[in-house]
C-alpha cells in the first residue's frame, strides 16, 4: 500500500512492517466502584444493567419511525 493513495491523511505509523506497541505502563488503578461491581456487587450491578437495557429497549420499541427487523427468539 503506497502512501500516495492517501495524501489527505496524516498517518502517524508506517504502513508496512510489524507493529510493536510500547511496553510497560505500570499497574493501573481500578476505580473503587468498578472493583466493587466486579467482586462484591455483581448481582446488583447485573440487575442495574438489565434494567437499563429494558428501559432502552422499551424506548426504541415505541419509536414509530424506526424500521425494525423481526425479533429472533
């Protein structure tokens, strides 16, 4: 792939060759809420996500101008 095909793009990486990402970065701090959701609050967090999905799903089902494909069970 030649660079001339995309002169309008300012590419930061070379196109040919292997990509070698930077190593390291150190230990990342985990947000306390995230940590709780992944450990002690799994059921509550899962229930909240399901509730949010239900709200969004109901909203989109009520939109008359959106064409939907038939639901597959």
